């Protein structure tokens, strides 16, 4: 029957995947990681925090607590090299992108766009709502691998103060 043919076809594909994974260099196969990202939410780094607060009905401190309490998953890396699209944003923090994008968003900016969070890996234009900044370098072409985050990784945000931010740079 056609069901049997489909089953045989799938078994063949599964076997090819198994063989490919077994022959891949061990450096190409890595377990997903949980990455702790320190974030400074000071007003200087969070120009849209008050707007996210108004939109969510939460006080700014509650926005920060909710943002840090969630565990995020890297769903995709793109837009620019190393930019992680993070699922797992608490629903009350979901917010439309800005009506007018900024021409320059500083590297390390932590942002909310729709129902996702993200971190800008380098200076670039962008339309997401900026709520903080990390001193971590998310993309470095001289590092192996160049992107800090990969699809499937888990991310936790941790609040830091300005002194710790400056110390980490």
C-alpha cells in the first residue's frame, strides 16, 4: 500500500540522517546550552522600558522581574549575524514593534518585538522596543563559533547594575 511505501521512504531518510550525524565531526554536534545574559536595565540603556510598562500595565520593576524570570529558547538566528529570536517572552510583555524604527540601535541592546525577545549583536537599525543592554559580545567573527547563541539554546536574563556592566566590558 502507499502507507508502506511512505514508511519505507521515511526509514531510508532516518537512516541517512543517522549516518550523517555519526560521520559529522564531534565539534559540529553540541548539546544545547543554557546561557546567562547579564542585563543593565538603567534608563540610559532602556529608552522603551516605560512604554513597555504602560502597555503591559506593570510597573517598570515588574517588567524587569518578569523579563528575568522567564526562560527563553533561541528559535532562530538571523536578521543580522548573531541576532537571536527568543521565544518564551511572558505574554504580558508582548508588544508591537515601534512604528518608526531607529536608524541605530547599540550593540548589546536587549529588546522586545511582538511576542519575542532579542539582543542586537552589533550596532544596526532596528524597530524593537529597547529595555536594557548586555555587556556580552553576541557575535565575534574571530571566535569559534562566531555567534554566542545557537538555535535550541536556552537563555536566562540576569539583572546587573551599571557598575557591574562597566566592569564586564
